[in-house]
C-alpha cells in the first residue's frame, strides 16, 4: 500500500507553560469508511534518518542551541511527588527542572520526557538531543524547559519518531479515546501544538507517527483490532487500513515504525514520501507468548521484547525476521543493543541485569541483584535503558541510578545516589 500527500498546517498553538488550545474534536470512527488494505513487501529506503520521512535540512539545529562534539547525555528522573531532576552524565552535576503532577509512567524519544499522570501528560524538554545523519551525528545542547500539559483522560500511550526537531509525536488517551498528534518541530521551539485531536471509542490505543502521516488504532469490542492511516489534518486516507488483532506495543527503528499484533507485527515505512505497510508474522508453529513491549538502542534496526517471562523475541526490521531466545530464568524487561557483538540485555525478576548473546541466547555476564527491593515493592518501576556504550537502570527503592558497561562483563561503571526516589527516569541526549 502506497500513500502520498502534503503536510497540513498546525491545528493550534500555545506558548510555553500554557495549556494547549484544543481544536474542535471530530469523531474519527464516523470518518473511517476505508476498504481493506492489501499488504505488500518493501525494501525500505534507508539513505536518510529513517521512519521520519523528513528532510535533513538544518541537521537538527534550532535557534539558541549549541552544537557539541559529543552527545550531551543526561538522566532525567521524576520522583513520586513529581519533582523533575536532570543528572548530567558528563560532569555529574544535578539540577532540578521543576515539578509535574505525580506520574505513574514516563517515556522519552531521547530529548523530551512525557510523564503520564492519568489525566494528561506533562512534556519536559531536557534540551539535549542527537541528530542521526546516518554516516555521522550532530549533537546539541539547549536550555531545558517544562513545556506544559497535554490534557486527556486515562492512561496515555506515547509514540515518537527518531527526530526531536521534525515530524510528529503521537499520544492516545485510553480513557477518553482521544487520538492526538503533536507537532515535534513546535516542541523544539518551546510550544505544544496539536496537529489534530480526534475521538474514537475508548480503548488501549496508539497514535504512531510515520513521515507526514500517523497510524491510529481502531477498536472492536473495546480492543484495538486494526490500524488506519491519517494525514496531518486527521483525515483518513482512502483504502488505508490494516488488520492488527489486539494491537499492543510500538517502537521506531532505523527502518520504520513497528506496531505489535497478535500474529506478529506491522512495519510502516516511508519511501519517496509515501507510506508502505507490511506484516511480519511470527515463525510458523510458534507457541511463545507474543511481544507487547519493544525496546532497543536508538537508530538500530533490531528491537527486543519479552516473550512471556522465560524468553525474548528479537525483531529485525531490516531483515523482517523474528528470533526467539530462551532465557534460563524469569525476566521482566528486555532491550536490544544491536551492536557487532549482538548484545541483548534483560532485567531479571531477581533484580539482576543479564547480558545475553543475541545469536545463541547464551548468558554472557550478569550483575548482582541491583533492584531486588524495587521489584518487590511499589516504590517505582525499574527501567533498563541502553545506548551504544552503556546501560542505565533506576532503583527507586534503593534510591540510586546505575551505569553499566555491558561490554565489560556487566561491570557497574558508576553509581549515582539520588536525593529522592527515582521512580521514573529516561536517558536523553542520545
């Protein structure tokens, strides 16, 4: 399936720290009279930063930002009361950025942090990002900012692209069934602008940006069952819908945008300004639980997801293949490094970080139980994040942040004590 079209003007604009001015809601379900989509295979052009469909003019620069010679990595933490702090990983300085409503979960695209309080999301700009130009990178540092709130009801699912200065960011509120597409370029200028806000029946849905379009889930009997392609005005594209039973989980890789389905995954790519979608089914005869939570190093084609608690799914979006890796102990999270050594990381249910060979499934190394107390309490959610060189893990109950050298026998390279519980966290600048 191939689509093309032009970008639409932003639907609304606000100044920093103001609530967004909402465009008039429309009912998406009533608009969608689309025919079934015939899925086709595609190679997926990868000569530019993938999955955004945006031109590379400006190389990710914005007014007021300084270009650096190395990535300005930082850890952004949110404590149970909503205090937001930033730890600079280069000089180890710490600064409090502000406060958000007490949040239950957070996500990030490597620059912005989206904190979900159940009644809307708070958007935090860390002021640090990397522009992937395929054969080289550009690194930027600007002043961090609390950008404000995007209102909504119920748990919010956030989907981002590989660019922090172009394209869009998708937010879906499960309680109200509101599908919101934010203008990422406007966020880079300190504004929250909604390209569209549409209503569907409430469900655990997604708005997944891809080029100048967005994929929006549609429910049947309260469960996401299909995906439709909309333009930036929120208008459905004729014939552009794909079945995706029990759609759950999304991630952007170097190749395109992934949405998990009961029978595998949908992969959406942008080729010559148009969207193409194909299905990547699970291997025939598999009985392993499906993937619902994808994670991997930014800018790489392979992502990982737990397959139940004793295996890991690897999805290679370049080769369009799944690989199942058995694990000899219960795990709660997994992420793919996709480096030459094919490292895969997992967080064990006992609080250890495991380094696994992605080709054989062999356990290469492991840490001591770093977050056993956190996993056994409700102090917060330990989250394992990895970049090219290191992995990071928050320990809410233990009140520390760990930096782990996964290539050096899972060595703990640094430990950062925190003044309060780092209940939620994200790595930015990558």
